[in-house]
C-alpha cells in the first residue's frame, strides 16, 4: 500500500473513530440514567412498609436495573457503534465532498489489491485525487450527517443524565427521612433479605428494695416490638405473668403488695428474654428510744433536764450542751441534724442501729433529723424537729442614780455615788473607775476602786464614795468616772455605765456657792428661830395646863394626883389622854428641830470649806464661823437629850405627873434653845455680810491685777506696733 493510500485509510479511520466516541458517550449516558431512575422509584415506594421491611424487592429492583442496563448497552452498542464501519464512513465522506457514490469506497478497496487489467497509473492518479480532497477537510467534517446524529445523541444523553441526577438530589434534600428509608435497602440488598437482630430488652429498675407491702413499677424498653410479657414469682408462690402492649417502644406495669422476696423477668414474642431480677421487701426505717439531755452552763446553777421522744421548743442560754442518743429499726449509714435553712449541719455518731452525739448549739433555728440507712433510704417516721432558741448571755447593766447628771465637785472633794446594777444570770464584781483630766487636756492614769455587791445574785444596789482629796485637782480640771460591772459567766462579760464628769469650780463659782450657802443658812436659821419660839410657847402652855389639870384631878380623887385614866365612864377620851397626845406631838416637833440644828451645823462646816476653797479666809470671818460651831455645840448638849428622853419615857408610861415635870424642864431648856438660835442667827447674818465683803474685796483685788496686766500689755503693744506676734500676745494677756 502506497503512502497516499495509508493517509487515505487513516483519514477514514479517524472519521469512524469520531463517530464511535460520540456513540459511546451517548450509550454510556443512556445506560447511566438507569441509576437515577431506580433511585426515584425507590424514593417513591420508600414510604411503604413492604419496601422498608426485610425482603427481596430491593434486590429484584437492582437485578432488573442491571439486566435492563446491560441489554440497553448491548443494543445501543450494536446500533450506534458497531453498525458504523469503513463503508459508512466512506459514504459519509463522499456525501460531504460531493463525490460520486463509490469514489472513496472504490479507492479504498483498490488500495488493498489492484485487480489485473487495471492501470496502476490511473489508480494512483485517482488515489491521489481522493486523498487530496479528503486532506482538505477534518475528520469531524467527513462524518457528515452520521456524525451530527452521533453528537446530538451524546448531548441529549448527558443532559438527560444530569437532569436525573439533579432531580434525585432535590428529592434527597426535600425529604431526607423518606429518601433514607427508600435508598437504604438498595445499599445492602442482600442483607435486607433477612431482618436485623432485635435490640435487647431493657428492664428498669432491675434489682430493687421496696418497703414491705409496697409496690414496684417495672418499665420495659422494647424497640421494634408490639407486645411483651412480665413474669414474676414470689417466694413460696406460683409464677405469674402479665401481657403488656408496647406504646412508643416502651411498656410499664406495677407489681403490688410485695411482702416476700420475688424474682421477675420479661419476654417478648420474638423469643427475647431479659435477665432475672430480684426484689427484696424491707421493713420501714423507724426511730425509737430518742433521749435528749440538756445540760446548762455550770455558772447558772441550773439543774439539767431530760426529754424522751419528741422534744418541745427549747429556749436555752448560750453554752448549753445537748446530749442526743436514739435507736433505729435497722442499721444506719449516717445520722445528724440539719437546720432548715441549710446553714448548720450537726453530725452524730452512728453505730449499727444506734446513734448518739454531744452538741452545743450556737445558732437558733429549727433542726430536722437527717437519718439514712445503708441502702440510702430515709426513715418513714422520725421525731419532731428540734426548735431551739439560743439566748446569748447579755452584758451586765448599770444605772447611776447619784449623781443623776454631770455636776460640780463639792468643796470637800468627795462625791457620793449610788447605782443599780443587774444581769440576766448573776454578778461577780463591781468597781468604780475614775481618772483626772487637767485643764490642759492631760489625762492621768485610771484609778479603780472595788465596790461591794449586796442584794440578790442577779441585781444589787451599790454605793461608793469618790474621794478626790489626793487627786491634785485644780480649778478647771475635771474628774471622770464610770461604774464597771462583771458578770459570773465564763467569759466574764463587762457592763459599763456612761461616763460622768465632775468639774472643779473656779474661784468665782466657789464664791457664788459660798454666797448662796450663806444666804440659805440665814434663811433656814431665821425660820428655825421662829419655829423654836412657837414651840417654846406651846410647851409652856401645855405645861401650865398639865399642872392645873393635875391639881383638879388630885382634889377630886382625895389628893391622889397619879391618875392616868384614858377614858371616862361614857367611853369618851379623858383630858389626860389628850395631853399625852399633845406631849407626843411636841416631842416629835422638838426632835425634828434638833435634827435641823444638826443639819445647820453640818452646813456651816460645809460653808467654811467652800469659803476656804474660794480663798475667803479672812480672820474675822473665821472667828464668826468658829463662834457658830461653838454655839451649835452648846445647843446640842447632853442635857437637852436627857430632857427629851425623860419626856419620851413619861409619854410612853402615860404618867401625867412625870410628864408635867418633864414639860416644865423642857420649857426652860427651850427658852435657852430659842435664845441660842437667835444668837446663831445674828452670827450667821454677820458672817454672811463679812463673807460678802470679803468676796467683794477679793474681786476688787483680781480686777486690779487684771487692769495692771492689761495696762502692761497695752504698753508693750505700743512700744512694738509693727510686731503681729506682740499684738497677739498683748491681746491674749488682756
């Protein structure tokens, strides 16, 4: 074969190959479309139980699809590929080039063998001419109408395949559950022939403990089943069973009145059998023999108490100890108390079926029992909760009665103090605490003075005397004090009164106090002298009437003056009885007057001390006060006391004669008493006047000293007019 003939064959073979390739793509696309068709069919029947249930339908569909696809592929191969040979390709080339029919085919046939009698030159010429014409076109152009049909079939098949695939994807995304149900059997069609093994039966709660006589709820999870049966057998009884319908893959029933150990298990119609479980009845957990001993703090001296069973609400002082013990009907895993707000937990020791413990409550509240047995069960009956009110030990309280407020310290530098102290349980000690603060603000160390406690153990009235004579107090200083009390609790709580202040009066204030005291003494002495005059007249009048009455009574009884009858024959009061009562009243008035004189004496001494503190120590004034003291000593003589005692004895014995003599003697003493009081009044008036003059003199001296100091300061200021410090100093001195 010449080279030209080889090129001719190669060109025709290329055109034929082109048609075969397009035919193969078209056939492959057509056969591949069988897969989407099968998937669409499976999606359509995926909702049917016959398709989902195990069976041969998916396998049959797949076999039919394979056989149909193979037959379609064989038919299309013969129709679109094998039927297109060199003759069809040569005819298509002749048609494309417009050559006479047989031109290309004849040249191809002669290229194999040139028959005898044929001119080789003519053949070569014809071969060259055909080859030249074929070389001017592409293999695709040479295919002509056959190539066009092949390409159209290819495009249509691939487009149809793409549309089918897209439709399948839409179905899968639109209804994934149905798609999964329809397509899953196609993945494993052989495995779908036989059903999968059913899941095992799940039984709850399995082994269990229930209260004796109680019930047990049995729940069964039976996926893929329509019914199950629960079987049980009690000890010493025949087996029993109960059929249950399955709803939503589960079923439930209750085994009631369990008084003896039993076993139970579950079966299903497909032959599945669960494990065998055991149910044990247990007696209820009860608490008995509960005893709570309450031991109060020793310092209270309170006897302990015991409570059996339910404990009533307790109000206990802080520090009280509770000892708890009890017993349960079976062994306990833990025991304790829990406050209802969860803030406090009290653990008790548990040993077998007993529990005990010691606890000192520190917080009030309601405490519930927390008891658990070894199976984790709580008791069905427990004692009532412990309702506790813990009362803390309060600090002692102090109320100062004297002085009731801050006051000035008297001139004798002594201040009586009285107070009430109390505590809720008991008192241990009390003390008077005082300290001096100078006019410059300097504080001295604290001085503490013990105060004896009297009265009951939980309250007392205390008295103390604050003696400041050795405290070096000066005018402008202050003395502060408070009463400190300690109770008898173990902690020794301390209660303190408020702090009171005693200040030292200045010279001007002391002088004013001396003036006031002197004026009050003069007024009281004048009132007392007036009262003494009236009392002396009343005593003299009663003495005269007593003497006259005794004389008449003596003559009427034949000279027996000692009668002391109280009443007459008609029951009326006798004149003797009336005189006795009058004498008793006079005696009371005289004793009251003597007491007032003693008070004047003490107040005079107080006035003298006040005047000394105020710097009023004029010799004449001191002489007047000394004369007053001597006069009061003369008034308050033992003879006056004796006469008062004699009159008191006569009144007590109702001896009219003795009472007459006592009244006469008292009248004479009262005359002297009155004169001495008048003399003391005159002395007091003179002393008061001298005290006022002395005070005026002292004030004049102080004013003179201040004026000199002011003048000196002004002189210094004038000499240094531009010195601000000197001006300030001069103003301060002024």
